[in-house]
């Protein structure tokens, strides 16, 4: 609680500093013409009038150092609008995922031991999975079937049936769906929970880890899954036989995330040991490559449509890598806050969720595009833990989603005008 209170104070001071800086910027120059010289001129002007505080001067020095990023923000190339809130979880949300094209649903994994399926357009909760005994740390949809894969703090990963009822249900599907012993604890959420079908039995369960399973993902085709655990190993399982095919060791500390390539049998695992590893299963004997470029925990690493990987870290940086050259990154994005589970769109827009409640958008070259709006009335009120891009071709009201430890999932309409890089 003390840490949370201190974090709130820090966030408040950061917001105040940001407002002061923005007001000063707006009064002194056109935002589209921001560069090194205007930054220095503004600092001098503040000093001469005596109205600028030391904190504001420091902020402008930081802006001068990142002028390349800021100066790339030329006009309204991106529009970001909050469309919908999805609420109903009782604890922080670890991950949000979008179903395959043609399925207008999203899934969420939360610390309240549940995973939920939501209608993108109505915001209604369509299904609640209650089969895990611990925090649900990740959720991924099968690439072609109505199946969902979740990873949990109970040291297991589950595959369960995600068949949703689109008609408004009249009540719970059975008496077993209601935990009477939890009625008092969740009394304030009865209106939300009531009428949501719940599921407790998985199609299959993957065991073998001796620590929390932080993430799991389908390999292309959906016949195998990869899991990443705090026991410092990743495991490859066969979905049909439910057997562990391989245990992947090599990380020196706990694993934090895993994701697979959309079309090739490639997997990346991230770890607290400040590295992420690329596992290649295209040959009978797998190979592994180690990427070293971060100085703190790598919170996630994901593939792009091309042969690139984007990694995020607690060291407040995000790096873009070429799979054919692991010695150095192609681009580095630096920020003022740790990066959490990021996502890359089909058009190459990197969305980065931060501990400081912000979500920022960059291109694969490291140039800043925009920041999602966040005020007292909209945006997240706690750490943003994960983001996900939707299907642009589906003509849905939301094409981007974020979730956080304020127990909310937010649906956004984000329109980007980027040239092909």
C-alpha cells in the first residue's frame, strides 16, 4: 500500500510537470516546429521572465535530447479516440487479446482467477472462464478454431472452448456457475456478473512446470503450444496428446513472456535475465539465439509481419531487431517509464503500454507517432499492462484495445496514416 501511495504521488507530480511543460510549449511556439533551437530559446525565455521552475527547465532539456522523435510529429497524421469501456473484472488485468478475423470478440486474462470473452461492439461479457486456481496471466485465441489458451499462476496452462452466446442470456446456465461463498466479496459486481455464462472445465490441461506460468501461445496451425514459466524454462506441448515435447532451458532467471511467429515455427521467450531468446523449430533439432541489448527485465518480445522482433523492457526502452542480425538493434525507443506487453499492427505501428498509465505509438524506425489521450475522464488510472491491435478490415468501432490494473479494458479507434516502411 505504501508503494502504491508513493506511486500515485509520483504520477501526480509527473502529470503536473507535463501540464506545465505543455502550456509553456503551446505559448511559445508551434508544436510542429519543435526542434533543438526552439527548445533552447524557450528555456532562456523562461529563465529571463523568472516564471519557469527548475523542473520545467529539466523537462525542456529532456525534450531537446529527444528532439528527433518529437520533430517527427508533423501534423495530425494519427487520430485516437476512446470508444468503449469493458468492465467486470475484480482485479488487475494482465492481458487482452483479439480473436481471429471474422470473430468480433476480445479476451482478457486477470488476476481475479478468471478469463473473459467480450463482444467488441456491445461491450457485453459473453463468457467467463473460471477453471484456473490462480491469477490468469495470459490469453490467446486459436488461429482457426473456437478455442482459447490461458496461462496461470496455478502452474498450468488450459485450453478451453470459447463458444459464445450472442443472444442476451436470461440467467446463469446452471447452479454450478455461481459461487455462493464469493457472493459477499463480489456483491458490488452482481449486476455485471449476472447473466454471463461461465465455464469451469478445460478441454485439456498442460502441466509440468514448477512455477507460475506467465504466458502461453499457439504455434502456427494451433497443433502445439509454448509456455513460459517462473521456473526459468519454456515448454513445448502437443495439443492432441497433451504431452510435453520439449523443455527449453537456458534463461538465468524467471521467464516473463512468450509469443510465436504468425506463420513460421519460431518462438521468442523473454526473461528477467535482461535477454530474450529466439527458438527455431523449423528443423527437427531446434536452434536458439540469444538477444542481449536490455539492461533490465525484458517484459515482452513480439514478431512483426516482416522478419523483425520488437522487445520491451523495464529499462524504459523498446528495441527493434532484425532476426538475421542479433548483434545490435535496428532502432531504440527510449521513454520515461517501463514498457509492458506491447503490440505491433499489420501496418507496422508499435503500441507501447507503460507503467505511468500512458500508451505511446511509434513506427518501426523508432519515430514517435502519437500518444493516446489520457485525462481524468478517459484513459487508464493505473499501470497499462497490455495492448492489442484489432482487425482493420472488419469495420468495427474499435481497432485497438488496452488493459491495466485499474480493472478496465478500453476500446479505441486509432487511425494511422503511415507510409510503408
